[in-house]
C-alpha cells in the first residue's frame, strides 16, 4: 500500500513542525509527505526544508484550503492518500492501524478513525452529535461534518468518481466532499483515537467565517443534484430545509434584509419541492 500524505498549510510554521514530526515518526512510514504552502510569510519554507528535508515542499500563492489540498492530490504519487491539517497531530500507530484494517476489509476505499480533542490546551469530550461511525453513514453526515480530514485514508480512485474538494467553498469543503463520498461508498472506521485535533486558535476557518450553515446549505443544494437514492434524497432535502430555517432566523434576528429575501425564496422553493415529492409518493402508494 503506497501512501502519500498531504499537509496543506498557511502561516503555521511552528504548528506545522509538530504535525510533520507526527508523520515522519509513524510506526509505518508513508511513501511520501507533501506540504503545500498556501502563500505563507512566516518562515514555513525554512522550517520544512531545514528540519524535514525528506518532505516535498510545494509553494503557491494564497488560494484557499480546497485548492491547496487539490494541489497536493494532483502532485501525489501514491494509490492511497492521507490528509493532515497543519494544526493537528497523528498518534504513532495511525497509519499502521488503518493499513491493517483495510487489509482485513479490502472492499473499502476510505477509512477514518476516532480522535482526541484539545481546546485551548485542555482535553475536551466530543458531544454525542460528533460520534464517529462506519458503514453507510451518509445520513449521519447531513447535520454536520462527522469525518475529520486529518483522520482519513482514502483510495485515489474515489476522487476519480466524486471529484476533488470544491474550490468555490471557503469553508465546509470537507462537509461537501464527505457528502459526495458517503452517498456512494461505505466507510471503514477504526474505533480508536489516532489523531489529536487542536482548537481554539484564532486562525481557524470557523472563526473567520461565522454562520457556517450558509456553506452547508450550498453543499446540500449541490448534493441534491447528484443521483441519490430516494431515501438519501429525502434525508438531504429535510436537512436542507432545516438549515435554511436556522440561517433565516439568524438573518431575521440580525436584520439582514438581503439575506432574508434570498433565504425566504429558498425556503419556499424547497418546501414546495418536498410537498410535491410527498404528493407523488402518496399517489404511487394508492
């Protein structure tokens, strides 16, 4: 199993060093490690090239995390791809555990693991809604992202079928991708915490883009255009309507008139669509 590790980064030189150290000290080393630097100006190149000369370093002008990950995918030579966000860290047995699990279950093309959360230096317990699972988890992916990019090991052929990260989304790009993947593929789950996710720092995308459900709404609208089963379509439509309502209520509270008009229109459209589907289903049953 040839594994390429892709590490996107932007102005996280010191955090990146911790992330890369966790990769190069894996019990089962990958075939290659690729850092894609999205226009850093904090000495990232020096850190990589001086401390990790075995790592392939690619620099580009700032184009966002989706483009950065896609650049890494295009440059990678491995059949299997693993991602590590530059503020996260792998535990030493991460790749070994996933390789063993995939070897025992060769029908799977994507594998993820449990995780440890650290917020502002303190370990915290994940809420029930963040519980990880395996199998056909599309419906579990609808409310929020339940697959961490840093935990994934995925066969390259999956991207050939579903496409790459959506570069039109400045955030929730992982949510969008997992919807497309999980609508088609079952997911293998290693029920062990094999990554450490760090949160609370100011440069996280969740801090930069408030009201993130607006991007999940775009992803849900996109997934409805895919060839979904009737069960998945209804579940995605119901989630979309719920998220539109939540975002609309927030816009009303903040008196965002343009957003209110836009999302009321969306709300009417999708409520009517759901009503039409229910009517057709009722007729079919009769």
